């Protein structure tokens, strides 16, 4: 299957886990992006040692977007990305940064709710707002007319736990603050699609699966490698009919 072909990508939350996996997956595409902006909290961490970083990453791990909840950090990142991409704009913004605090209805607190909501919902909102001018530039450049991740897109990494209709795994993990923040993120995706779609910017929520490093081959809900491969294949296939929708890593559409 032909891989994802995109000129520039900004990926948040690259320090570990899914973010680091997506970064490596982008570098390993048949036609890797010319610009990959890896936003992370620890510039000297694993991102700097990711295979291929030396020659594909324009900013390596030095993208100044260390904190998606800090407007100054986001503003600095916009300026740096603008310097690199110029009139071509930013093709793909992947809002991956996420946090959680294990909780139940009995133990949930206002402090936890506020912290998780700020990172998981307000962070993607602020980042999407700030990068809108560069996304619009990308949508208008290159003569592309069809919506796609190669043209201009915002991908919000969500979770099936944010699906109100499914309400999956309630007995296993209530995680109230996380569920509520991801349900809100899904609504944000819908709002972004309604507002930005007319500019040619595709907006989609994606559930990467319950990524758990397996104890041995074949174990675990979904391995990191399976999730990354599936998510990148999905991104390569998204189109105008996908705008404002919710998908999982297997390419299956999910209910809100």
C-alpha cells in the first residue's frame, strides 16, 4: 500500500509512546515528509536519537512547542515553523499530546478534571487556532483541490473511551477526567471541521487503540508498531467525506 505523502508535519507529544512511534513511522514512509516538526518536553530525550533524525528532521527535537497549554510556547513554534515552510504552509498538524489521571466517579476531583481537560482539549484548540494561517497557506498552495492529509489537515488523537455511544471498558477503567476530555476533544474536532472545512482543511479524530507494550510477541491489545502502521495508513486514505468524523487505527469509523 502506498504510504502517506505529505510535505510538512507538526507532531506534538513526541517524547515517548505513540508520539515517538508516529515520528519514526513518518521517517520510514516511502516518501517521508520534507519537514517534520517534533514537539516534545525533553529535547535531549529519545526524539534526538530517533533513526533518521539527523537528516529528515528540519528542527530535530528543537521545535519550541514544548507545552501545548502555554500560549507563548505555541506562538514561538508558529514563528519557527513559518521560517522553515514559508509560503508552502503546514500540511499536517497532529495533536497527539495527552495526559490522564486514573480515577472513578467516587474519587474524581476538580483538580484532575481541570488538569486533564487543559492538556487534552484546550491544548489542541490553542494549537489548531495558532497554526490555522499556515494550514490555510498549505490548503491554497500546490493546486490541490481535494481534501487530504497531503494538502492540509488537523488530526486529533482521541480515544474510544471518549465515545459517548460506546462507553467502552467501563468496568475495567472509569477514568472520568480522561473520558470527558476526549469526548470534548471529539466535539472540538467536529467544530473545527465545520469552521475550517470551507478553507480546505480536513479535521478528523483518530483512536490509536489501547497501546500497551506486549510482554511477548502477539500479546497486548495492540502493539505500538501495529497502531502506528494502522494510523499512518488511515491518514493516507482520509478525504473530504471523512471531514468531521471519528476513526480507529484499523480504519473503522467510530460513533461519537
